[in-house]
C-alpha cells in the first residue's frame, strides 16, 4: 500500500523534473 503511494508520488516528481 505505502509502496504504491510512494511509487506514484516519486513517479510524478520525476516526470515533473524531466519536463522542466
């Protein structure tokens, strides 16, 4: 459960950084 939430959050953060 926690891993999924963290994975999703981390994925979004990485996508944001990649876009910038």
